[in-house]
C-alpha cells in the first residue's frame, strides 16, 4: 500500500502546479475584509451627507413636499459630494486590497503580474467598464435609483466572469452581488443599504471565509 503513495503525491503535486499556472491563487482574505470595511465607512459617510441635505432642504424628509430652500446646499453639491465619497471609497478599498494581495503573493512566491493575472484583470474590468458607462448614462438621464443596483449587478457579473482565473469561491461572492442588485431593482429606495450589504457585508464575510480556509494555517506557523 505504501508503494502507491509516491505516485499519488506526484499527481497531487502536478495538479497544484497546473492550478498555479492557470489560476491566480494569491488573493488574500484580508483584501476582502479591508474592502468591505472601506465600503461600510463610505456608505455611512454617504448616508450622513444625504441626511444633512434632506434636513437642510426638505426639513427632515423627502416626503414632506417641495423643497423649502436650498441655500448653499444644492442638488449639484450633493451629487458632487457623493461622487467624491464614492471615489475615495473605491480608491482606498483598491489600495488596501492590493497591499494584502501583494503581501500574500510575496509569501507564496508567486508573481503579481503575469499572463494569468492579465487574463484575470481583463475579465474583471470588461464588465465593470461597460457597467460604469451604463451607470453614467443613467445618471445623465437622472435615473439615480438605478445606480446602486447597477453597481451591484455589473460587479457581480465581473466576479463570476473572473472566477475562471482565480479562486473558484469568488463566483459565490458574485452570485450574492447579483441577487442583491436584482432585488434592489424592485426596492430602489433602499439602494444605499443594498450597496452597503453587497460591497460591505458580503466582502467581509467572503474575506473571513477565505482567510479561514487558505491563510489561517500559514499565519499561525
């Protein structure tokens, strides 16, 4: 029986080598956790800014009728501030995710930019770029209620599309984003909460699961 073990171990080594050559497996669970935390902070900042606008212009509620006055707080100022919050949130999340992935890539001895990573980047960015153009057009036409579900749906498609070139579990994160985005299409007034749930809570859960599965043992050694 023992004589059968070396061939079996050899096959397992070959399988690992093939997986390394065709998939980028150095995504860090901490990348998901840090991105999720950034998203929750960004959602809190956006909600705080919206509440300030509503209190100033509508006297506390959108349902209270026409605006009382704008003063220095105009719709354009609100949109600019929300865009700035979104840009800062995305940049911070991207940088933190990159740093943790870079650290794990160094630890695993894998390259951070090779042909596999290029395919991963292309399959991730294509749906996101197309989605960004669709969302910009929706904003131009003042369909602002479609921004949050559009972000979730196109991001979910990007994750599912990219799962062929990285850890397979990432497709389930994509499915979660798609489900939340589709539900949000019929619950448009809760867009910010769906956005926070998708980009914040799901990322943190995904990151924690990935850390537990793939990084816990190595970090304890």
